[in-house]
């Protein structure tokens, strides 16, 4: 091991941890190559991870297709019906109720999934048509559509196969970047922390002594609500105010994530932050115009853009039996609309009251009835819609199909990556030589990178403390 510790320093051997450590300048973006004698350094772009198929999982390769492609023309034209906002407004609308969970997975999941999967945007318009006058539409969209563009594909393939622009491994891509130039930029001081790229939640509760009166005033001036009660302060941030991260401070921000329950993972999607995000179009003359983004509608339309198979074909591809009816999908007792004086007979699906709740968590109409009214039969059910409508398995945030997908994906991330931490002999050698154990909880990593000690964080930061309910 010729002089490696002197050149690189022991901390830099922790290649697979999420702690914000730097990597040696010898990391290349091409094929994996030999490190200083006793371990191999993986490439930045994933190339060479699989020795028999060096291109597998590399930046720019096609996503793996697990079920037959579904395109209107068999080649690359997305199916257009039913309109994705129409579906979203009848299945994903929350009807004013948010059901919560004490599993705190979404922030971490977002960080993880953007390290092993990210599509490429193109200039080809694929905007989703929008009708302001069609009930149950309740927000105004002056653009007349939800802006969307088609994803980039790998050249020369029919049917279209979409390109993954990050490597397909759990390799800290978001921390290290996929090529030398990006790594150099990330290593340039505090840029590694990327504070401006975070999506902070709305509320932080912490000790008021962290801030001066002038700092609290400055936060108020930027639109945050600041409520001081005794020795504590609660800071409410508007969504999408990442520029406040520095001022609020990363420690209390991460600590507060664990104190707020998340929305449950089900077919219901939060209205203001995800399903009807309203933006003012600059100008406001003669009146303010608005644009709306609906992430659920984008998900439906993106599935069609990528030619994702229909729900039952995807179930088959994951070894599950296809569902015979809409009520079998949702696990409900009926797929008919009730005889209810609040509903318009024969047009229940367009009646906003069909989404109302008769008791907490129970709607006036079943999801199965609305799915049937939208799709007619099972041959066109968008996979993501059917999948989200499935009842959650006991003790899980996932229904049957989601569970099967995530299980297979995470097994592949583990078994298909020879640098996965449990497969990587270098990490055992580092522990033996330097006494550095790469195994850390996320709580350890938060404590190591902030001024919040481990003891002030939840024992398991993936669960809300105190638990929901
Ligand atoms: C306020 C919170 C969030 C907002 C506003 C948001 C917004 C978006 C938008 C606009 C897209 C692009 C949709 C498209 O055009 O296809 C997207 C993609 C995506 N989001 Fe989120 N998202 C949020 C939270 C999350 C979370 C918590 C996760 C994971 C648990 C997540 C996972 C993903 C994934 C996997 C994609 C697809 C990435 C790709 O293949 O390119 N997002 N998100």
C-alpha cells in the first residue's frame, strides 16, 4: 500500500457512506480502476461496475423495461386518454383531508431516488390540456395546460427507451456528481452542502436562543412566520423557500423533519404542495395570471410518455396475478356509485360532491366506482393510478404492486452493485486498519454534520417522534 494514507487520508476511504466527506482527486469518470494497491475505485459514472457488462447502470443508458412497452403507435407515441388532470382530479384529489403516517421516509427517499434515477428533459412539448370550466376544477390555470416536455430517449431504439442521466447505483451521485468537472465544482468549499437545492418543510421548532432578534426580524421580512413561546420559537416557512435554509440553520431544520408526520403514502395527494401548485405569471397586467403544476397528473402523463405498461400487465411482470375488477384493485366492496341525493345521477364522476367525505377518511363514493367511471374497463388503467389505489399491506406504506416493485429494485441495487457497502471488501479492510466503521445511522450523519447532538434526535429518524395517533 504505497503511501496511500498520506496521500488520501483515512476519512477519504469512506466512499460508500452518505457523510459529507470528500473523495480523492484520483476518482475517474470512466471505468472503475485500481486505487492505491488494495482496493478498486469505482467510476463516477457507474461504468465498469459490472465486469461482464461494463455499460450496465452507466450514465446515459436506457432504463430497464420490465413489461411490454405501451405506445399508441407501438413505437413512441403516448396514449392521450383519459386526460391526466381529469384522472388526477377524480382519484388523487384530497377533498380537504390529509391522512398522516409516522414513517418519515419521503425526504430520504427523494435524495436516494434522484441518485439512481433521473430522466432527461427535451424541448418536445407534451403539455397536459386543462379545462378551467369543467367541474370539479377549482383553481384557475391561464396557460390552458400543465407544462410538460417529453423525456430524452436512447438514440436508435424502437420502441422508445428513456435515458437515465445519473448512474443506476447507490453511489452518492448527488454528492460526488457523475464526472470530473462536476466533482471539482462540488468539492469547491461549501457548494458540497448544496443548501439551495433542498426542499425545506414549512415548520421548524427550536430554541429561540439560536437566533438574534435581528435574525428573527429578517426571517419575518422574508415571509416566514415567527412565533416565540417562552424559550422556544416556531418558524413557519412557505414552500419553496430554500434560501432560508442558511438563516434557519440546517440542524433545527433536519431535527424538525422528525417531529412532523408526513402524508400517508396512498392515492390521496396534498392539494397545495403537489396536486395544484399555483404560480403567478409575472406581470399582473391587467390582472394576475396563474399557471398550475399538478405532480400527480405529470406522473400519469410521464408513465404514458415512457410507454409504461397498463396496471395489470405491470402486475404480471412482477409475478402478481392481474386484478379482475376495479373493486379488487382498491379492496373495496363496490364499484357502483351510491344512490345519494347529493350526487347527480348518471354524472356522478363529474360531480364535485363525489369526492366529499362522509366521515374521516371515508368518501361519499368508492375509489373503485370512480376508477370504473373514468376507465370503463381494465384494459387502459394507467399503472400508477391502479398501483396507488391498492390498499396498503399490513404494516407497510405500500400496496401489493408497489411493494413488489420496490422489493425487486432494492434487491437489484444491492445484488447488482459490487461496490454496495455489504459487498465491498475495502470497507472491512479500512475498519481493520484504521478502526473506521462505515456503518452509521442517518441520525449519526445528521449529528455529525450539524450542531444537534444524536441524543436530541429521534432514536430512529425514519419514524416521527412522538408517533402518529
Ligand atoms: C414538495 C415535494 C415535491 C415536489 C414539488 C416534487 C416535484 C416533482 C416534479 C415536478 C417532478 C417531475 C415530474 C415529471 O415531469 O415527470 C418530480 C419527479 C420525481 N420526483 Fe418529485 N417532488 C417532490 C417530492 C418528491 C419525493 C418526496 C420523492 C420521493 C420519495 C420524489 C420522487 C420523484 C421521482 C422519483 C421523480 C422522477 C425522477 C425522474 O425520473 O426524472 N419527489 N418531482
